């Protein structure tokens, strides 16, 4: 962006607006730079970086406060956050080794006590949303339990924006699940009688629910992993599948691992295999008649079969 161009009319005196990028996209584990450029400096000022909570609920999460000489990181980012300072007018925030919950909106604020100014940049972690249901069946999870099961499967509860993006990319799921803000939704592409059939395709919403009393499924979100998934062919019980992975120097994969491999490595394996939670699934990137018979790509599930029966292979992660 040429800040001197007549086509760019900034309402701000000190900060470049619009920012160089309004949205920065990265994968888990990568580094990201959120741009904030000072156009002109007041005599005395500080730059404050804040992570904005969804819907601006809750306390302000300060990430960084700096002046012309030094900066001090705050909050959960800690030493992973720093200022880029590639030139004297650069107040861009660098975040190293991105985590799943680093995604969201960040505010760069120039504070001089008279005319405070700010710009907002979105950091989007590229990933995949997957529905998760308890081994005990449909609608068994409180909000707090949903948060736990997502973490156990190498994920976090998805945000509404992540679920919406997943819907635009083909997620069609008729069971309602918790999102990270405590609301409950489900995405429908093909309306049918049991799934709000009289409505147009879209995200169905139950709104905010009681986090301690109400029970639903979960929509989890994960991203690229540092390891890899492989399949060991055989007819194993759940315990035997774990041993098969150990013989390879690996362990049974988590549900999030399998979805990540499917999403980022186009993993395709037309064989049901045990996962660490006791479920049996298989990933299909190239849909075909004999592999689930569903025309869309996705991760298919056999649910939670009897762990004693030696019927399936093993998906391993290392």
C-alpha cells in the first residue's frame, strides 16, 4: 500500500490505515507477523498490542507495551511475542511457534494521552474443523467437557468463524455442538427433514446455552501437526492396535491427527483403523464407491466398536 497515494485516505494521523494486511494466515507451529506501521511519530508515545476477545467479552488481554526504546511482553504469549522493528516506524508484532488459540483479532494502539489511535489485524490459523461425539453417544458433553475432549484430540473448541468457513468448504453435520464462546450450532449444506429441512442451507443456531447443565456434541479445530500418520494393516483389537503402533516406534493417532493428515497431506486410506480414543475411522480424499459410498471427501467413522473384537487396522502417529 502506498500511503502517499491519493486513493488511500487514512482517517488516522499516526498509524497506517488500512494496515498492510488486514488478515494474516499461518499454520500452527509457524511464525507470524502482524503489521503495524507508524506514519508519523508524536513526541511521546507508547504502542500497546492487545488480543481482543470474541465479541469483546472479558478483560483486555495485553500482549505487549513498548516505547521508542524498549518493549515488555505480557500475558500468555510471553517470550513468543516480540516487536519486529525492521525500521524506526515499524511496530509490527511477531509471534513465534503459533498455537491453535493464538488465532483471533489483535489491536495495535498508539497511545500518547491526547489522540490515541488503533488498527485491528486478524490472525487466522489455517486448519480443519471436526465434529466430536462422546463414546457414550449423542449430546453427552457439557461445555467444559467439550473443551476437554477437543484438547484430548489435539484440538480446541472451534470459533464461529472457523465453523462458518468449514461450512463454506463443505461441512454438513446434523448434530449440534459447542463452540468456544459457549454457543451451540450445526452446519447444514443439504437441508433435510431432521435437520431444519424447511430452512435454507446455513449455520443453524441454538444460541448461548448453560455451560454446566446443557449437553451437546463438540466442534473441534486443529491445524498442521509436527508428526505424521501411518496405517498398519491387520485385524486388531484395540489393545493389539496399540502394540502394533508401538512396534513401529509410534502410538495410536488422535482424531485431530487423522483430520490434520487428511486436510494437509490429502491422506487417503480405505481401511478402518483404531484411534487412541477407541473410535474407528478412515480418511478419504478421493471419494469412490467402495470407500464409504459418499461422494464428498472426509473422514468416515465406524463409531466406537467393541474394543475386544479383532476387526480393524491401526492408525499410528509419530
